[in-house]
């Protein structure tokens, strides 16, 4: 898209925003053009919180589908719109509502903690939600020494290591294909090349990658670490969108990707489809109210535990 074209689109989006009382929320993995027009940029937890605070009539949610579902669940009286309906998360699809229900039926005494990276109907069957920023805290606070956590097996292991509780991953091998791309060789290579740098990674990375890192955290926690730490160079193990944000917002530090990885779904939103969705108020996220009500309980339980 030419600069003139994207400038015109930006101006048109800003006009529509004012006219329709709109807030645009963007995940850290969105493209720079989407982050640039957003009112708020954050990780899943920050976006979920922001969605509960807004008095806008329309939320344009720029992330993947399960995130927009969460915003819709928390805002039943607002219109939640997504730029593209093709933006899906393969990890969320790895945990069906049926699987959560079957596990719960067979093990009624073990709480099921569901990662926010899951669909509304699966959340509706779980006990409490968590995000990558608070998974360990939620597991810690829950009144049981054994919990189920899905769909990300690496996040389950991370929560187990942090809390000392038994965290059983459901399914046993759920994963994010983006964070699976990082391996120990990437860490070792970067350590050798930049011995004075900090290496920070996301808890969706494999446990051996996490073990070799200096810090493990959600995207917002990595951003905070990069802002506050004394290191001049930070090697970042997550999707490229966060690295671009860090470079924009922390220009005095050198930010280097551990290995360049892209979440393809996240990049399907752009100014053109955002403008069209907002203009025609199309791509409205709809969740059946009985599902939304049950899923809301799991999300609210997370906020209560924190
Ligand atoms: S980065 Fe991984 S978990 Fe996040 S939206 Fe993309 S595929 Fe899903």
C-alpha cells in the first residue's frame, strides 16, 4: 500500500472513530500500521482489562479471533468488530469444549485452568481462565495441588515449575507453532555473539529454551523488562510485532530477535479491512449468551484470584 493511500485510510478511520465513538484495541503482535492507529496496545490480559473499562460504543479488536471473543464476552452491550474474520489461532483450536468437558467429567475434583488462547465454548466448560502474564499466579492461588491447564503444554510446564504444583497439560502436546520455532541453538548462538545482552522469552517457548533465558514473561512483561533493565542489548524470543514495538518505544536500547518468527494470522488485519469493517459495521463478533455467560464466569474468576 502506498504512503498516500495508507495516510488517507488513517484519516478516514480517525473520522469514523470520532463519529461512531470507537476504541481500537491492538495486540502487541499486530503490524506497525495497526499498532499506529490503535488507542491501546497490549497483551491478552491488558486488552481484556481495557475492554472492561471502555465507554466506547464500538470496540474494533485487532488481534486473533479468541481475543475478540473475550472482548465480546466482557462487553455484552457493546459491538465488537474485527477487521478480518480469517484471523484465527491454531493453538486455540487444539482445545475443544468437548475435551474440557470430558476431562472435567472424569476428574470432577481437579480444577481446569484454561489459557485465554482458547475459544469461548471451551472457556465455558472450564473453571478459571489465565493468561501468559498470570498463569503461575492463578495456579498458585487456586485451592488445589493438582490442576489441568490447556491448551499450551509449555505454559502448563512453566506454571508447574513456578508453583511446585502438579499442572497437567490438556491436550498433552498443545503448542503455539510460532513459539515452537525457537530452539536452544538460537539461545546459544546469541549468547556467544552478544555475551552482555539479556535474553528474554515467552512462556509458550519450549522449556529448554525458557531454562536458558534470563527472563520469561508475557509480551507486556517482556516490554516492561526491556524498559527497566540495565542491559543495553536485549534479545527477544517472541513474535516480531513486539520487537517492532520495543524498537519504536525504547529507541535507546538495541533490540534483537532471538530468531525472526511471525504469527501469520495476526498479520491479516490491515488498514483497508479495518476501515471497511468499521464503515459497514461488519464482522461483528457474536457469542451465544448461554456460552458467553459461562465463559464470563471463568474470566471473572481469574480477575478475582489476582
Ligand atoms: S502467536 Fe501463537 S498463540 Fe499467539 S495468536 Fe499466534 S498462533 Fe496463536
